[in-house]
């Protein structure tokens, strides 16, 4: 009896030393004496790793586990997956070759149970199961539009793994249709695009170029004019539009259902946030009411877009599939030109075009170059009254600094591109620090008036 108490004390000390739970059981000695205890380690997702320690007795030992959740196991080292958080009384029973038996119990806590460790959770916005919400996740939604299944309990658009019953059908890549119901309301429709938009991310380096040849339908941008003229004295913002063209009279696209692609551009020349890809009402792919679409400027210099039909009816033909609008920053053209024309490249990439069954139609993408040119007929304006004035940073965000290069008594005025006064003030000194954090993205002018006259500069808020 004394010996058993000593063992228990030893086991308690062991538990304290290794940070494990309370000891509940007792050991029962036969001859020769044997004893068992165990330690555990909580792994990811509710998985617990148990390790039994046997002492004395006659090896080899048999160790039987009761995990406290109605299940059991055997062996010195076992992993067990708990399907709920909570307290569990775990018991290990050791039996040796001489029928010595020892029992050890401890309470364990499971706190990090995660259903997604064991089941196929829905991450809202990742429709195709590649761990990412992006433009390619739009296409399966168009293909299975208006399909219904069980709604998801406690559904949200948040990017976390959400448990959901399988719908039983999968789409072509072997992913259950429940992943297409991003918002969990039990129907696949345009509202499921919101979660893709919310959780959107893109790794452009990860895009595999699809093998295509010049015999495949081409995909490119078409501009009305391949030269854009910029006035050097009043460059401002230049609105441009183009058509995204798919196929040609000789190589039309057949059985078109949907497409996803990325458009890359010079992010210094094009005003951030100004790229808009919209339906072309004249397009051969269908009228806007028959289509779903999503477009995102995913990172500087990249715009990702997808469009899909929703009526399971493919179309064949060629022509415009979308209209692209964007804004060129004229000042950057003036700064860069140095009497040279500036080529600007717009390149579609990562294009995936699908048929109604989700199979891929090969397409060859082609970059389009347009030329930005300063207007030769306009004489460059004379400098203002304070030509050595420096303005930085440009583009600015929260603050704009002006260095006059001399002491001045000045009035200043900030105007927007339409000439409307935004703010004004006056001061004295060789510099001016201006808080511009309240200005929206766009082009502005600052006018400085001193004793010698007026100096006007243009700046950009990004
Ligand atoms: Ca995805
Ligand atoms: Ca839905």
C-alpha cells in the first residue's frame, strides 16, 4: 500500500513536471510490479498524440487506451482525433507477460478542434479548391448557375473553413458543388461572386501559361487609334477605351461559355483604380442580363477579370467580349517623353476560356502596343515666376512639400482638374508643408502667388 502511494506521488510529480492533467486512476500491483503512465501533446485540429511510459513488470507490454469519447486504441504511441472540444478522461491499461496490470487515467483538454482538419470545408470564394479565391473561381459558378443543394449552417463570406454537407455532385475537377455556393444560401448564383470579391487574391507568378498556337483563336485589345496625343502644357488625365477581342473571322471561337484572364499594364502611366472592364452590349457572347462578371485591380499593374454565361447555352463567333476603360496620367507622359514617343504595352495573360462542360478552349493571347505622343503643335509654356520651386513627393498621399528656394510671402491655392478651389491659405517662409490627406485620388494644381508673380504646378494624389 505504501508502495502504491509512493508511485502515485511519483506520477503526480511527473504530471506537474511535464505539464499534464490531473491523475485520476490508481495502479494495481501483481508480482513482479508494473506501472504505466502517459503524456500527451495536442496537435492541430483536435488531434492528440499520446505516449505511454511503462515501468517494471515483464516486457513486452500490451497497452489498451480508452480515449474518453467512446473510442479506444492500443499501443504505446497513439494519435487520436477528437471531433469536439472539451474535457476527456483518458485511461491507459497496461498488461505485461506475467499478467501484471496497471491502470492510469488523466483528464485532457481539447481546445483546437477544427472540422476542416478532417472534412472538406468550404472557404468562401475558393470555388475550385486551389486554396485561393480568384478570377478563375467565377467560371464554375456560371457553369452550374441556379443549381441548388443544402444550405450551410452559420454561413458567412468570411475567409475561414466552414463545415457543410456535401451536395453529392461535383463539377469536373472533382470538387463538391457545395464549394460553388460561396454564401451558403443553398443556391449557386451571382450573389456567390461577393465572397470571391471579398477574399480576392492573386499570385501572378503562379499562373501556368496555357499551351496555345497561332491556329487558336486570338485574344487581344483593340484601340480605335493606336496613337494617343498628349498636350504638353495641359496634360491632365487622358481617358482611353478599347475592346477586348476574342477570335477572328478566320479563327472564330466555338462553344464559348465563359472566360477569365488578367490584363497587365504600366502602373505608373495608368491612374490607379481607373481600369474598368464592362460588358459590351453589342458582344457576340450575349447581353449583360445573360452574363455574370467580376473584375479587380488585383495589384499595381494587373487587372483580373472574368465573364461567364449563365444559361448553359454556348455561343460561337468572334469579336468584342468586353470594353476596357482606363485613364492615362498625362504628366507622367510629359516627364518620361524627353522628345521621344512612349510605347505603352497592354498584355492579356493567364487566359482560360471554357465550354459549358468546363473543358478548356485553347486561345492565344497577344499584347497590344499603343504610342503616347506629345502634341508637336503646342509650344511649351514659359516658366512661372518661381521656376526653382520644388514639389515633393509627386504623386503624394498625405503630405505635399513645396520648397521655394527663397524666402517668400505667398498665397497658395489648390484646385482640382475642373479648376474648382479645394483649399487656400497664405504664409511666409522658404517652404510650405501642406496636409493633403483629405484629397481624393486624382490630379490637382497648386498655385503659389508671391511678389514676383504666379507659379502653377500639377500634382497627383494616389
Ligand atoms: Ca480557387
Ligand atoms: Ca449561394
